[in-house]
C-alpha cells in the first residue's frame, strides 16, 4: 500500500531517514518531474529524497539488461529509420526526400523510445525498481505551493504528515 501526503514545496523538509527502509539516510537522491497543468502551463518540480547508501546505490544502478536494451535501442532506431524511409520512398517516390527522411526519423525515434523505455524497466533489478518507486510526485499547484507526494512506505509518509 502507499500513502499520499500534501506538503508545501517551499517548506518541504524530509526526515533524515531512508525513504525506502527508514534506516539513517546518508545520501540524497535528486528527483525531477514535470507537472502539466494545461497544454501550455507546466511546472518543474525538483526534490531531494533522503536515502541510505544501499538504496542510493540501488536507485542509481543500471543492470546489464537495462544497458543492453539502451544500446540495442540505438541500433534498432537506426534500423527502423532506414526501413521506414525505404517503405516511404517505395510507396510515394523520391520527391521531398529530405522531408521524408525527417518524418521517418522522428517516427522511428518515438517508437524506439517507447519500446526501449518499457523494456529497460523490465530488465531492472527488483531492488532498483523498489527504490525508484519509493516516492512519486503526483501533482503540484504553483499558486498555493501545494505538492502531492505518494510514498510507498506508509510509516515514512506518516512522519512527513506529522512534521510538515
Ligand atoms: Zn534504505
């Protein structure tokens, strides 16, 4: 289970315990998130989450599988680009070659970012997934400075609620 806490971003202060396991925190992990309010308005929220050494390692650690997916993604992206461009040229002829090259490049990048992004997290170590999902920035209201954070660890969330 997880618990959501509403805090003021400018007065946000975490206890000095690890957000995952509640042991004394020795590192802080920087989390960035973009909160969309409307299609044009958005805020960038940056928080520093306290973690013990072990969970800081876990959160930053990329498994061999994740790295491999990243590398394959690059080659796959280039392959998909050439293939899409070839199909486009075959179907519509050779005029506007540059536009077609751009369009197919964009399409293959988006497709591969989605595939590689989804695949990479499947290959992540369970410990890193646990640490990465310890806190989630749910929403932010800039006018009232209200920030909603979701904590996986309910005891941590309760301390947050009591101290802010
Ligand atoms: Zn920890």
